[in-house]
């Protein structure tokens, strides 16, 4: 039964893997907005099939379809957000994902709690599953009036459209020198990044594409291997079966616990462009490691009321800390380290890593808790502790730099060990996105390099 439960939960993530990987091709073929629109439509189909299920087979198919839609959506939205944001606001714009992910989980759990009291009627589970259709319809409606990514438009040769959107986003005239500079930086990045074939992700080369792909995927792997979904997926089970609370208490606490995620998201929103990406990732990993260690210790003391209270508190603390450093931030980071030519593809691969490790945890968590009980938390305490030195030594800071400027850091890098140092020491090179109305000198005092300089 435990294996069946884990498998049914995990099938959603299998669909997510395929949905994410489809964006390697679809992300650049259709554009960011169309992918968001159509993956939302697929999600609606999956939700309708799931809410109307009358057999396990239909429910399984529905979970897979819903996963495909959500996977493509999750792989594309951060790319679109990054590409329409200015450098000094990009972090805050993209980590809003964490706020709304947390809000969505919280709303779903409170709806589930409300329908827990509806007995003897299938509406108790059908309505909560169908409710998500409303949100997908809202996405489909609003994405049609939002601007397309100017960087994708440049890649398609639609320069005038890109110029107009960049100008509108910066609230300046299309003829403003800063917009001309921004377009030049984007075109230069495209010229340097080659054909954009997915095979390029497997080679290093001057652009260090394999290095960048690994960084993007590793960050997303950390998001899952920190242990967040063993708590989110099985919160009610943890409270009820392993902490000895009543079913009603367990559902109230599980729904309340997720309220900490929007709160953590707001903290990330206000700090990420001030403190940077690395500090949030480092301190969050350290905090999650400590929280998991405390959970292991307190849940081992069965029958101890004080230990039970501490365990509940640190489940809340873990959720909060996770959202600060690993909910929306890893999606942001994956899009920042990727070059324009392969941004959709690298984001797709990194998001597939999220779903892959999500699947792994969904499969093994019921069995893990059943076989080694509180010791299961120790595994994640160790994994989170290992994340700290990995981020410190290998993940360069991207805060405050334009996406094209981040390309320059990797162009000048010669090994996986020097990108962190280069990100710290290289002065600003391309600041067109800050819209100061003037050309910006690069590291040797020349004007930022134009595409024609690259072609010569």
C-alpha cells in the first residue's frame, strides 16, 4: 500500500519531467507566451480528467497529463520573467514564484481541509481537484495581454518589436541610447553562443555551456533534495502517524504550516536584490540542515510532549527557511546562468531535474518513514549540510548583472573553480538594462562591444 501511494503521487512528477523536457524544443519554437498558454490548457485537461475520475486508470492518466502541462509551464515562466526584467529587479520579480507557489499550496490545503468535513459524497475530493482549473484559466487570459520576451524576439529577428517592448518595460523612448545598447548586448550574446543546439549543452567550449547546465540543474536538485516535499506531500501523514496527532489536528497544522511559505517568499522578495543569491542559498541550506537535525532528535523521543511541540515548530521553521532560499530562487538562478541561445533548453533540463528528484522522494518517502522512522530526517540534515560548501565554492553571484553580463563572466572563466572569484572581482561591463541613458564603458574603458565588432 505504501508503494502504491508513493507511485500514484509520483506519477504527476513523471509527467512533469516530460513536460519540462518538451520545452527544449517548444520553448524557442513557439515563444514564451504561447508555451505558457498551451501548457496551461494541458493542465486544465489533466485537472478535468482527474476530477471526473471513476477508475484508478483514469486517475493515473490524468495525473500524467496534469504533470506534462505543469512541467512545461514551470520550465517556461521563470525564463519569461527573467527576460522581461531589468537587472536590478530581476531577482525580486522571479522569486515571486515562491510567494505564489506557497500561496497555492496553502489555498489547496485549506480547501482540502474544508471538504474533509463533507462525508459520503465524492465532491469532497472532486471539487478540490477541479478548483485548479480556475487558476489555469486566469493564466491563459492574462498571458495574452502581457509582452513577449524581447530576447526571444531578437532571436527570431524581430528587432523592432523587441525594441518597443524593451522601451516600454524601461519607460523610455524606443530611440533611447540605453535601448540601443541593450539590443546590442543581446545580439552580441546570440552571436557568441552559436547555433543553440541542445547538444551544445553537453560540451564546454568558450561559453562553458556544460558547466552552466550543471550549475542550473544542481541548484534545482538542491531544491528537492533538501527535503521540502517529504514535508509538503506528507505533512498530514507526519502529524498524524509519526507525531501522534488527531486527523483534525493534523489537517489544521498541515494547512497552517504552508502559510509560512508566502511569508518566506516575501522575505526573499525584499532581500534577494540587496543581499544577493549566494547568501540566501547558503544561510537557507544551513538553516534547513539544523532544522532536519532537530526534527530527527525530537521525533525520536516518542511520548515526550515538549519534544513534540519543538518538532511541530521546526516543521514550520523548515518551510519558512526553504522558501527564502530555494523555492523561487533556484528557478531564477537557472535562467540567469544560461545564455540566451540555450536559455529555454537549459531551463527545461534544470526543471526536469526538479521533477526527477521530486519523483524519487515521492517514491521513497513513505517507505523511508516506515522503515527507519525519525532517522530519515538525518539523511536530509546531511544533504543540506553538503549543499553549503558546494554553493560557496562553485556558484557565482549573479545579483545586479544583466543576463548578457553574466555571459561575460563565463566567457572569461577557465575552470569550475574561478567563476565565483570572477563574479566577485569583475567590474560592471554592460549596464544597458539599468537605463541610465548613456553608453556604458566595459572593463577596459571602451564602449560595450557591438555585434559588428564580434563579426569582424
